[in-house]
């Protein structure tokens, strides 16, 4: 019973860290990455499709992406999706190839993005603490039902705290790595 609670908490905390990693791939650093446009949806014959299902995306150099739609009539739809996105990028089209040039980040913009990364990290920590609270609540319920002893409950809460500390340490590592990536010129 207690092992199940701890394993569930561990799994959920790991998912929170992975979710943070995934969210931070969308934060634009100084260099080009295909993850930058992965979340874009393109109107494909009346339904919204992920960009990766209607075009190939490639990094041509450190500051530019090349998007090649598989169908010629999709070029304008892909351009529209990029323009309407929250990326603030302008696509350049040459025939069926769309190029996106990423401007160099200013020092001010880097600091803003660092604050955003820290905010995302804080949200992940809150999620991990909520998982800890839920796990401790489940342990207290078992104690109330007299399914476990007070010693087992105290030991479990200590172990859950260790799992929480480990999860928060992982979040800090992810945030620090992204911050270093942002501040690298």
C-alpha cells in the first residue's frame, strides 16, 4: 500500500519534470531548433494538423529553419500558421520552401526569457509539492483507517519528502541548464 503511494508520487513527479522539459523546448534561445515550431497547428483541408505532419522542418544553420510543405498548396497555410503564432517570427517564402530567420536575442530579451523559465520552473515545483501533499494525505487516510502504524506513516512521509526533494532538484537542474543556454551568446 505505502509502496504504491510512493511509486505513484515518484511517477507523477517525474512526469512533472518531463512536462517542464517539454515546455522549455518552446522557449526560443539564440539558436534554431525544430522544437520551436513543433507545437504549431496548420489548417489542412478544414482540420488543424501539427506542422510536422504537413511539412518537413530542418535546421539549416544556427539562426535559421527551413520548412518544406509536402504539398505546394500548403505553403500559404504554413506561412499563416507561423505568422499567427506567438513566436513573433516572419517567414520568407521562395517557391515551396519557407525560411525562418531567427534574430539574435538582445540582452533584455534574454533576461525576460530567463524570468519566464524561472516561472515555469516554479510552476513545476508547485505541481511537485501538490503531489507530495496528495501522497501524504493518502498516508494519513491509511493511518486514520488504522491500516498502518504511526511509525509507518512517519517513515512514509519522510520518504515522500526525500522523493519531493529529488524532484525539485531535477527541476532546478533543468531550469539552470535552460538559463545557461539562454545566456550563451
